């Protein structure tokens, strides 16, 4: 099987495995990205078969998809707590430290993760790393502060690059109207320290380090087997 197909099979296996955490009456956080999308599609099928849940979306894309599939979409005005959120990740390191934001949705994803009782990550096993940082860390920044934040992130040892829109129309703009800096590095040795350093930079809205948030990671191989990391 070609690699892309194998990876797709693994993503689907992880998404399927997450369904067992969903019970009738729950408010479910809908993640973003290709693996979370597979989960939303499976959840949509269950809703069409009569499962009574509501969804809170972590991106405009996930909200549109959820509505299209018939998942009733709610918000924090109506529900301040999410029972379970299911989302993907770009890297998973020991201690369930994550990098997220490859799809550009890290701010709303982190808001959803912060409001849920159980944060479940679904991923193929290529996402497992010994140390975070081979994947450039996305940092969401207020547009006017980009030059200042770029300088400060460089001082921390990162090489920040403004994310470009896939259509080639200039910078990628987040759902919240901000810019993303993708920050390459030689590795993030101490994610807690790095998270605090980045957070202290004025103009940074949020960063893609998700620490002490995931309850478990459902990590699937191409053969469909799913390992649970807790
Ligand atoms: C989006 C994300 C995604 O969850 C992350 O990029 C993983 O995506 P995929 O499942 O497509 O590999 O954080 O901002």
C-alpha cells in the first residue's frame, strides 16, 4: 500500500476508536484537520442514525462540516463545558505534550481543549516523536506586531516564517483575522519553559504547544491497530 493510503487508513482507525468515548446527551468538541474531519464524518453518521449529541466546533471548516452532516452545533453561550473533544495533532511527545496548529486552527482548538472534561487526540503513528520541534511550531500573532514578535522569537532561537495562503494570495489569515508564524527550531527541549517564554511576548495571541491538556492519544498504525497513550 502506498504511504499516503496507509496513513489515511491509520487516521480512519484512530477516528473510529474515538467514537467509544461519545455517549448520548454529550456536548462534543469538534476538532480540525484531516483526522478530526474523519471523526466528524463518523460522528455525523451516528447522529443520522439517532445519536443525540451537540457539537462545539474548533474552526469554521468543522462547523460547516458538522452542520452539513446534521450535527446540532452549539456554543459557549449555551454550554460552558464540553464533555469530550476529539482533535488531531502534528506531533505527540512524551507526557502527551503536543504541537498543533498545522491546519491553522490552534487558537479555537485550544479554547475548546481548555473547556473540555476529556481531550482525546486521534493521530496516525507518524506523529509520535521523542522531542517536539521537528514540526515548525505555529504561533498566532496580531498582524501589526508581526515584525516585533518575529524578532523576539528569533532571540529565543526560532526561525519564524509567515505562513502563506495555499491560493498564493499572500499571508494565511486565521479564523480570528491574525497571522501565523511557523517557527522552525533545532528542537524544543523544555516545552513548559518555551511555552512561557512565547506567551510573554506582547502581540502573541496563542501558540501551538498543547501541554497537560490531552487525556489520551489514540495512535493508529497502517494495519488498523490502535495504541492508547495516557
Ligand atoms: C489544525 C490541527 C490539526 O489537528 C493538526 O494539524 C493535525 O492535522 P491532521 O489530522 O490533518 O494531520 O492542529 O490546526
